[in-house]
C-alpha cells in the first residue's frame, strides 16, 4: 500500500528491481482493494464529473486515416473488448473475491483511459477503445519505479509523437523521445511481476538483457516498423520528405509475419543407415528482441520431425518444445491467464530461445517401408483462449525426399 493514501503499489521491473513487485496481486490483497488508484486532480475531477478528457479514435482518424485504419485492426484497439480478456476478467473476479477488485487490478493496462476517468465498468465509449490513440499520444513520460501506475499523464490539446518538426493543424504537437525510440512506453504494460514476486511478463527485461539495446533497436523498431503511408490524410508532410508512417497495427508475437522474420530453421545434416535416419536441425532466434515465445506462458514454440508416408501422413514424430512454465505453490503448472497472474508462485522450466541464440537438436527416426520424405516443422502454439483448442501457426517446414 502507498504511505497514507491507500494507493495500490504497482511497480514495473527492470534490472535489480526485478525482484520487487509491480502489482501486489495475490488473492488476499485483491480482496482488500476497495480504493481508487492514486492520481492527480485531473483524474479525480474527471471521475467526479463523468467527463472523458480524451478524443475518440474516430476523431483522430479524420486526419490520420492510414494510422487509424491500422490501429483499428490491432490488439490495442481490442484490448478492452477482446472475449479472451473479458472471460479472464470474470475468472479473476471469482478468484479475487469481486469484480471491482479484479477490474482495478487489470483494467488500467487494457483500458488505460480509466486511470483518468475511473470508468472501471467501461461504460464510456472511450474506455471501450482500449489502448486508444489519445491516451498513448498524451503520455508525457514513463517511470517504471513510480508508485501506482508508471505513466505521467497530460491529457489535453498537446499530442506527443516521434516527429521533431511537425507542423500542427488541428492540435498542438510536441516531440517525444519516448514515442520515437524508447521501449519504456511499451514496458509500462509488457513487464509485470505478481504479488508473489513471479515475473508473469518479462518482455522488457529480456530485451534489456539482450543485444538490441546496444544496437539502438527498441520495441518500436520491430513492432511498429515504418511502412508506406501519410501521417495525415491531407499530406501535410514537407515537400520531398518520405511518405512513411509507423505501423500502428502493432503486430505481436502471434503474428505470422513476426514469426517468419524472427525465426530460422535449417536442416543441417541427414544420415541414413540400417533403416533409420539421424537428423541434425538448428532453430535460431535471428530477429526477435526477446525470448521466443514471448509474452505469457500460454505460448509454446514446437520443433518436430517425422517421416511422411505414402498417404502424406506424418509418422514417428519426435518433438522439442520451447516454453516457460509458471507453477503454483504446489508445483502444478498453471495454464490459464488468470491463474498465471493470481496463483503464480515460481518459474519452473524456461527453455525459450533468447535473442540471437540458436539451438541444435538431433532426431533419430525409423524409416518404414513406403516412406516418402523426412519432414521438419517449426510451429507456434497459442493456448491463451480457454474456450478453444490451442491455435497452431506453422512457421516453416523443411523436407528431405527419401524416394529419390
């Protein structure tokens, strides 16, 4: 708790502070939450008046059409209304002892305008926009060691962005190094340790401990790459300037494009003898700035090898699975999102592939009569949605013909 204010202490983690908790999210603590997050007078007055001091994304889209179109299809735009999140929120409410407690603990990342409006039930349209344009572009700074939420918020007419010499038309602008090349804006929600001191999300720490900070490659370099487009619909860019915008679709680790770019699979050798085949396979994290798979431990990278029969089925499959496992106090591996946050007590297995790391794996398979080919596959499994079977994305496949 905060000193004398009844404030929830939420701390983001980095470096030596990784052992301190950003969110005291154990069940006992959540049951006690009946207070509001700490905030400035702007937050209190907005909550009292019912006002929403943020511009709707549709209004931003009147000028920033390309950016708005990309954002509309992004996970950020759906962060407050995604069925998986809503179901997880209901489950968390059951475990935590009430919907209000769960909402206070979760909603500030999924609908951060509520930090100002206090609209925890998401009744206001702006709350349902999730991580919306005007929230991100009015964040002045991020302090991962700050009590309460890590944002320094200044909602209003000044919009902050990555351009040093923008020519404002509909609103004032301010250059922001935070938006241009700092990973802190992303780290504010993509780094989280629960009340038991367990890093449920450690994406920022993994990036910080890897090779990319020294290379000057922040999160935005991969997840908001420059693409053709106009910043404004009227094309107010200076004559001769490149017509590019940062991709606001904010593609993540479950995107096929990101997986294709970030991972590499090579069949190094194939040796056949006495009715068997021995394979040497290398899988590498060539471009992801964090461990793969990243994010929550509901994701798994699967490397498998098998023998393709005459009817094109794969037989004698052998697999290697790369993942992080979060365990409860009894050592059971947790598999649902609410359980990870609320019950995670320790990190068990973590054999994920770190930035610029490669793994060499060997498989020994029988070659049955009629076998046509050896097949090696790299796949990504996402089991975040408890309502359905894990979603499987086939990243790449390598084949070695046996019948040639």
